[in-house]
C-alpha cells in the first residue's frame, strides 16, 4: 500500500516537472523583454535561443535554433513577429499575452542570439 502511494507521488511529481511548456505562459507586464524571454520563451527555445537547456540537452519543443545565423539571416522580422503573435504548430500564439509593438521589440533579442 505504502509502495503504491509512493510511486503515484513520484509519478505526479514527474508530470509536474516535465509539464506542458505551452501551459501557464505569463502575460507580458511591460518592462524588461529580456526577462520576458526567460519567463515565457526560454522553456522551449532555451535561455540562449539555441533550443538547449542549461546542461546542453536539446529541448523537445524548440523548433528553431536562433543562434544559427545562416538560417536566422534568411528570416524576415515581419515573419517572426507574425509567428510570435499567431503561433505555428507547437509554437503558441502570444497575441493574448503581448502587444504587437512588444513582439516587434522582441525581434532585437532574437537577432542578438545569432550576432557573433
Ligand atoms: C511551447 C513552446 C514554445 C514557446 C513557449 C515559445 N515558442 Fe517559439 N517556437 C516554438 C516552436 C515549436 C517553433 C517552430 C514552429 C514551426 O516552425 O513549426 C517556434 C518558432 C518560433 C519562431 C519562428 C522561428 C522560425 O522558424 O523562423 C519565433 C520568431 C518564435 N518561435 C518566437 C518565440 C518567442 C518570442 C517566444 C516567447 C514570447 C516563444 N517563441 C515561445 C515553440 C515555442
């Protein structure tokens, strides 16, 4: 009995940790967009935009490596704003989370990841 209880607790814990990265995305409250990247985007795209976690492991829902300048340079700002606002496949839409103008400002952060 105790064993069963314990293993279900472990399972619940694992689900909590793994979670769904698209769930509970915070709204942008104004202020520091770099901080918003950490709070809302890094869980999928990585702190450094390379789609990896702090131990260098590939994140499952990264979708794009912003540090790949060859690929990033082919992308238009307007398209990145559009994907951020409207979402695409596993990329959640942020139109309810941030204003278009803030998404436009976010592009500078996205560009920095591939600037060497
Ligand atoms: C739940 C995971 C998740 C979160 C959170 C997330 N993204 Fe994404 N993002 C993705 C995935 C997956 C893709 C690839 C979509 C595709 O092309 O199918 C993507 C693609 C993008 C692209 C387009 C890249 C390209 O292909 O040119 C931009 C721009 C982007 N994300 C910006 C952001 C920003 C800014 C945030 C935070 C405000 C954010 N993302 C949060 C998963 C996420």
